[in-house]
C-alpha cells in the first residue's frame, strides 16, 4: 500500500487523551522501547546497547530548543489608547533581525510590538498567517531572559519554565534554533551515551531546527499538505562518517525523524553530501529511505506527517501491528512518551 491517503486512513486509531505523556520517564532511559523488525519485542530504553553492534553509527540531531514564546506588549498612544499584550511565537530568523512568528491575537496585534526592550515592526504576512517581525536589535541573546520554552500544545505545562528548560532538551543539544525538541533524543542520558561509547558504537551529529509545522496535522488530501521549510546542516565530518559506515557495511542508526529527514535531504543518489539549506522533504509510503538502516523514534499521533514517515521507513503493515501492540500494552505516546526501534523495510 503506497497511496498516502489510503495509508493514513489504514493507520488511523483512537488515542485516549491519557495516553499522551505529560511527563517524561525518570530517569530518562527508563522509558519503554518497542523493537520492530521481522518480529516485535519489548525492552527498556537503557537496554539499547544490547541492540547495537560495534561499529554501528548513531546520528543525532543536536539542535537546541530556544525560549521562543514571548509575551509582547503593544505601545500606548499619546492619548492613552492601545497597550495590552500579544503572545508571540517566534518561528525562525529568516534574515538578520527579521523573524517569522505567529501572533495571538493576530488581528488585534497592530504594527508595532515591544518584546522586552526590543521594538519589532510587522513588515509582512506569510501564506500560513505568520507575521514577519523586523527587530531593531538582535533578539537572540535576550531570549533566555524574556522568553519561555515553547512546549507542545498537548502538554499541560504545570511546572515552572526552569524545570522544562532542562527536561524538554536533549542532553547533547548544542546549536540553538528549534521551537520543538527532537524528541527521540530525550531518552538518552550521559551515562547511556558513555555505555554506547564503551561498546564501540560511533556517534555523529547533524542539525535540523524543528519548526512549528511539526505540530500541524494533515487536514486534507496528503498531496495538498505543505511542509514548512526547516534549516538543516550536515558537516563534512558527519557526511564522511555516514558514507564510510555505509561503504563498510556498518549500520546507520538515525535518532529521530528529524535526523532521517536531514540525511535524506543531503542524499544525492549515491552519498550524503555536506552542506546546509532549507528542507521541505515529505517522506510518505512509496518514498525510498536510502540512508538509515534503523530509526529510533517516539510514537506519533494519528493523522500526522510523522506517522507516514515511519510507515515509509518500516512498512505500513509493520507499523499498523506495532501501534496496535502499543495501544494494547499501555505505551505512552508523543514527545515525552515511549520509543520504538524500527528496522528499515527496504
């Protein structure tokens, strides 16, 4: 089955709200791990070294989530009118000091906003309704002070922002730019990474800055769904590590769907090429996934682009069976939930 609309209908399922994880496992590596290949098995994530072989190459997305949610204020006019607050969700810096952003409420936001001491002017509107904000200075150094972490809308934040700044971040996050965490990496701890090093597993990193489009469900025909552009970087060192592993018959293990999308965006038909750019790659059943042999990922929501990606990777029927098992056996879903080890069905 390769028709994306038919696949999405076939993979549809009822997900009770209580199965969407509101807190991550503690410690992180005690989450569950379903192994999906020729057969299905159930493990704990800290048992990952038992699934890996010496020489396997794990590729991580090292993007770091930025405090992109800022409460802005509208200016007060000389006659005392105006004022009030506007919630700003910064998406990405399109060019120096110009950011795309969602505003709430957008219709009453006006043309000028103040984010902390920074003045921003609305200079354009994008097709999806996002505004372009021109700032008077570089706002990035101030986001840690004036911004909050942009948690997914299905998470009841509850705890303080400081708690989430540590928990909704991978332990290896390095390059700021995402507005959502590459969540497959949330299961790793420094101790688990050290154990992987000790058994001879190699590591490499890419960067893909996750955009707000990651939360956008497919609301119509799959062919009409528009993927938001996301910035990615593949270093020469990572491209070389991946290409050497493939040439030597060693497995490439992608940690997260963002890593898959990055590697496939950098694939030229015979090798992974170093470089950077924007990607809108949309992987659906029938799309070959050329680079990774294994994908470590969380459990995704029905009607999502990510569910189509994992079906393209592991096979539609394997994913159907795996999700049936996950629902039956109490797995926790989405960003803070449990994980899957998926073998490429190529």
